[in-house]
């Protein structure tokens, strides 16, 4: 009887599911980041206890031209009409849609925005499909030529160039590639600006970990998406060097460098670039958080290069006026201290993923604000002058 009970017990134990912990795999989840640890879960910035001035702001002091807006979700005339309501509430006179696209997409945006054409400028956007095939350059330049004749205000280049688009051998195509020369030359032919975004934030090229300020902000909470360290990508300096070679080759093409040329962490270097290349201007979108945490250097930079700086937000139709647009005006127009910047990215809990810190206002003179908000942009957008002047 005892033997029977023992046999039943052994059989039961053999059939029961194992409760022992699974042995960890020797293969890291992210091979390029074998020591990856999830960033801490972060919520919104804590409320400040400082009793400092807060200037009441209803809208922009002058009608602004948002030279860097992503309106890809604006598909219908009704979408565009609703966006105009937000613009009027925020004090934005004209928006440049960086998602105008190429081919049929461009035509659709032109048609959908026809009723409010005075408020929107559509930028073409190169289709990189087939870049490794013979004749791509000629086809792309011809389509860009068509877009300009159809009303495109400029050309948008995204960071895919340099960090995603590849040659057949797997190397990354940079902006000085000879296949792009006809595109830059077409822009020069029509005297249209290239809104160019190459490279990315410097923290994205650094190891993921507590010393990386974006890790601390909670950006890499569950994966390594958007980090280029150790992944076989070009370095930030390689991309910057290619950009300078492009500028050297095309002095007659006007380039507006998005996000302060991705160098807002080093304003002296930005200054050297502006001094060397008179065909270059800077656009400030998604870099208010960098300018505003270096308030003295940032203010001096904006005043010194007041004729070369364009306003932009990198926003989209879903952004709220008080949370997103108003902090831009607060930064340029006031001497308010220690307030939340207009965060481009928020975690599900509300953490600002591109800068977990507060900023200070630049308190610029009115003549500088006017140049940054609209006067410098109107050099590139002569058809928008009447719209802006009617709102002054």
C-alpha cells in the first residue's frame, strides 16, 4: 500500500507544471544594447513652488508663420477648416505643411487646402523609392519641378536621409550624394527653400543609461527605438560633415536647417555655420527646450542672428493651444521664469520625453520677435505677405 501511494505521489510530481524560474537567455533582447535597462516610469513635471511672475498670454503677439508643421492628418477641406480655427485661437497666421508629399499626395493636399490657401503653404517631400535605380534623380527632379509649378512653397527633407535610406551595399546615403544634386539645383532654379532635417538629437547617439538625459526623462522605457548608438548607423559627426559638403557644393540653394541644425546644444558651432554659409538659416522647432535652459546664451544668439532665425513648432493638428502653442509665445515674448516648455513628445503618463526640465523666457525686443515670427519667413513665402499684414 505504501509503495502504491509513493508511486502515485511521484507520478503527480512528474506531471505537475514546473514552478522553477526560467533560465535567462544568453541572447540579449536588443543585441546592439546588451546592457539595456528600461528607463524609469516618469509622470508630468512636478509643480514648482516658486512664486514668480506669469505673464497672461492669449495668443501670439504678432501673427506667426509656423515654418515647420506636420499636417499629414489634414486630409479634407473640413480638416483644414478646423485647423484654421486653432490657428486663429493661437495667433498663427500661416502654416507651412511639411507633409505636402510628392505626386498624388501633393495634389490631394493642394486640393483639400484650396479654400484656405491663404493660410497654408504646402512643401513637397521627396519620395525615396527607387533611389538606387537608374534615372531616379531625373524623375525626382522632374516631379519636384512639377510641384513647384503647381504651387509648392518649398521642399522638406527628413532625417530619413542619412539615417535610414541606404545604398545597395547597406551604407547610408547622405545629403551630399551626387544623386541629390539635381534636386538641390531645382530648388535653386525656382528660388525655393529646402527645409532640411538631417541627423538627430545628440542624446540619441549616446549610450542608453542613467547618464543620458533622455533616458532619465523616460524615453527608452521599454525598447531602444530611436537610439543610434552601437547600431551601425553613421555618427552624428559623419552626418554633419556631409551637410557641410552639400552646402559647399550648392551655394545658390537656400537651406533652412530644422531644429537649429540639430546643434542647439552648441550654439557657438551653430554661429560658425551661419557665418560660413550665407545660404543657411535656422528654424527653432523642437529646440525651445534647449534654448530656454541656456537663457543667457540663447537670448544673445537669437538677437545676434535675428535675421537668420525662423519660427516653427514641429507641431501637428492634435496639439492644444495652452499646452503647446502658448509656451512658445511665453518663451519669445516674456521674462517669465521656470515654466514648462512646449514638449514635442510626452509619455503616456505625461512626462516630457525631450527634456525633463523647465525653461526661462528670452524676453526679446519687439523688432526681433517680428523677424522671427514672420518677417524672415516672408522672404521665402512672398505669397503669404498679404495674409500676415492683414493681421497686424
